[in-house]
C-alpha cells in the first residue's frame, strides 16, 4: 500500500488533454481510493516493488519500497496463521464449547444434526440431536440442565461443601442459531456469556474440534464393526460419547488429572461401564406385559440388536427389534456379544481370546 503522507505523481492536465502522456493508466474498474486517483486519465498506475504480475502489463514499480498494490494484495491474500497460543485454561467446570455436526442422513426418528457440548475443564461431553439447526437454543437449554444435574459438588479441606459449578459461558463459532435473537434472549435470562471464534476459522475452537474428531472416528468404527444401519446413527454417536466420557484421555491445556475419566472429573464419581455391551450384537429383550400373551405359547422376549444406553431413559437399554420394526427400551435383556446379526451369514464374530481348543 502507499505509505501515509505520500502523494502519487500527477499528470499535468494540459499534457493529458494534449495526449502527450503515453504511460500506463489505471482502467476505470481497477482504480482504488488508496491510490488517490484524480480521474481516469490523470492517475498514474504504480504497483508494488518488483511485482512481476503488474510489470508484465507495463505498470512501473512504485518509487517507495515496501509499498504494495491493492489489487495484488487482494489477489494473493492468504489466511493469517494464529499465534498458536490458546486462552489461559479455565480453573473449574462451567465453560461449554459448542458446535454442530451435520447434516447426517435422516435418522429413523427424524434427526439430522448433532449438537456437541464439551466442558473445557473436565472434557466431559454432552450431545443432543436436532431435526433443524434452529433447535440449537433448545439443545443448549437441555445441555445446561444436564450440566446442573450431573456436575459434582466440591468440598474444601475440612469437608464442607462448596458452591456447585454452573454454566458461565458458551464458546462457539458463528452458527446461525448461536447468533440468533432467540439465543441472545436465552443467554440474557440465564446469565451466560457468549464467546465466538473468528468466522470460517475452526482452528481457533480446537478443544471441541479435536473431541468431535475422536467421537466421529469411534462412531464410524463401531458402525462398521457391526455393519449397522445408517438411520441409527444417533445411537452410534451416543455410544461413542459414553465410551469417551468413561475413558481416561489426554487433557491438552486443562490442568486436571489425565489418569481418570472425564466422567469422574466432572461428577466426582467413578463411571459404570459394564452396561456398555457391544453395539449391534444380538440381544433378547423382555416384552412389556401388554405385549405378552398367555395360552398360545408365544415368546416372552424380542430378539433384536443392542443400541447401547437409552437416549432418553436412565438405567435401561435401547434395542432395535426388526420384527416390529422399532426401537424399544428395556431394563431386562440378555446379550450375545459374539453374534452381530447385521452381517447376515457372517454374523458370528468371536471375541479375541474366546477360541476353544477345538478351534486351534
């Protein structure tokens, strides 16, 4: 750009009228106010120092070193690298990093998006499924309610309870629902601060981007393992989130202990994992009493595929029952983790180390 205080050389008006000036001129579509143009016929075109692009068109170099042509700058601009230093890590739970993933193929219950929320201090993750992007306000309300219900209450050195953490801020990129008036009204009522990353630059919201990458990899692997249906993707993502929350993982910039799971860091309780059966394996689920018949020797259970913990109920499992077909919830079931029905004739998948002596 032309240094401040410099004035571009002007063509004498009489010389321009007489046609005695034969130097290159800016075309009317390429003139810039930064070059202080006088008129179409009276503005001398100058370019950045040693600019090969403009010199090929006969535009002389600028007489001032380190000046630049605005057109070359606009054509060659690239994304500026960030410094690599993140904000100081938070010292307690309460800052949720939020992002949407989708659209997915429409699930059997109509969902197309997944809203992820990760606590920056503990790396505990919440996920809620949406039918439209505009449902992000409702999803944030549900995540906040889930946060308040699950977060552990700390105690001081003598065992006296301290104030329970609350959601103080939401960190997100420029999603339409997040910058909407409805979301702003919700934040005003709840007293929640909004932190926005620069638009079109996901690298500056790294905590959630990395966790979402881990969840996406886990869910994809689990669906491929059992050859599951695409329409059941919310259960695969929820299963991956449950595995992430119950597993010790890297903490990045957080100061919490990486040797314990995110669930334990967040709730101050140890996680339960024995109910995380192999997703997609064959199960027998107990029928509710209205579906049981007496006197006709009908079965008391449905045969289906396990989908993991229920999306909406506590202490029970979701099961896909092809005979109905629908997803049922049950707290009484038996499973065979070595049989994956969606593979058809190749459904038998022995677990590692489960071979008998006859197989060797």
